[in-house]
C-alpha cells in the first residue's frame, strides 16, 4: 500500500514538472512574440518622384483636390517666383504660371474654396505683407488686399470654416497676433488674441476645422506650449514638454519643422531641435497625447514643405545648412516601417 502511494506521489511530481515546463515554454514563446512585435513600428516613409525644379527651402505649399502646389522659396542664391503642380495620383510635376509678386522665402500658404493663397515673407531686404490668390482652373494669380498685420516672415497660415488666418512670425521681433481673412469681402480683421508666447518658426495642422498650434522659438528659446483654435476660442492643451512622471513623458521642442494632418491625426517632423533633426511625432486629438514615430528617412533638414491629400501626405524640400534639397517623401502612418522600400 505504501509502495502504491509512493508511485502515485511520483506520478504527480512528474506531471507537475511537465506542466511547469509547458507553461515556461509558452510564456517564453509569448515573450519572444511580444519582443518581435515591438521591433516593428507603424509609420513608413517612401520616396516619391524627385521635384523637377531647383532645390529650395522656405517655400510655401498648398493642396487643391489631388494636386499639390509649391511656390517661391530660396535656393541659396535667388529668391524664387516659380509655381509647380504635383499630381499625387500619377506622381509627376508640371510647371505652372510664375508667381507675379517679388521672389521670397518664409511666406505662408493655405487653401480656401478650391483656390490657393500666399502672403507675407522676406525678399532678402525687407519683410513683406502683400497677399495673393491662385486659381488653378485658369492658372492665374491675382493680388488681394494686403495682410492686415505688420510685414513679416516665419509666420504660420491656415484656413478653417472658410476663412484664412495668419499669425505669429518675425517683423523685427517675434509676434503673437492673429488676423482673419474674409474671402467674400477681401478684407482682414484682427482675430481673437493668441494665448501663447510670441514666436517664429511655429507649426500648425488642422483637424476637423480646428487648428493646432505650437513649437517655434522666442528670444532664442524653444516654446513648449500647445493650443487649439476653433475660429473663436483658444484652448491650451498638454505642453509639448510633458514630464508628469509617468510612462508617457516626452519632449518635443523644435522650430522650422514640417507639420500636417492625415486621417484625423496630426504630425510634426524634421526641423531644428538644437540641431536639425529627422524625428517624427504623431498627435491624437481624442486623447491629447503624442507618440514618437519612425524617423523621417530623408536627410535631416529644416524649412521643409508638406502636401496633404485625402489618404496621402508628403514632406519635401528643405535645407541643411547651405545644402538645399529636392527630394519628396510620402508618409504612410498605417504601414509598418520599412527602410528598404
């Protein structure tokens, strides 16, 4: 009887060892699978057709339908006036009617009702405040009422609810005012005041008719405040230097970056963060949180441009020191990172 009990006990011990081994292998396998998953990140950069014109930085860009437009800029020698159209469906460039104003860099651009708008900037001698409209149907430019604020460059521009806005920038010192453009009356009026610090080289993207504004530099320091604007009210959001002692800490401090929105989220990439960078960040307005994404795969740069379409976004041009770029990169946020494509 004792012998039988000892046999049963031995069998139980053996089964326990087998069960423990199975559990250990399973847990180890799951752990390895998690590590493998962590090795892959969503957010893929794919190089597109090289720009046909001169390499440049500090251009303006806007999108109309499936076409992107790149205008003006500086190539290291000249302030430019050429206008280029990018066909996002077929991935090619076409030169259009030259911009008739003075060549410039550091202007702003946006789209309202199927037309493009360009204003402010710097021509090598003076800050500018003239304002222009581009009609893609007739391929023509027409001058509109001058910008309502002071002449400046390094400002930001955007459109929400059928109105245009220009604000911040540098006119001899950094500014924080915003001005609203009424297309129907071709007039400017000063908008409700910006609650943040003065700055130049800020970033802006628009999601569901709300503008999100932050970054830039003031008195030699990077600004960390971040705001939304619905055309009436400003709302301060989580700072871009979030150090709340939790797992979501991050620091996004840069100027002259490239910003855009796509599929309900905002993105910021490249720019100056002490030195030029390739870092890329995504913003979710539903949770007011940022996530670091795979770095921009082109060379580090500042003063690049962006195009955003219904399901595509591009980062293009820019400069690194005295070197100017002409490459074009599509960003695919729902695709796994692949550095070999």
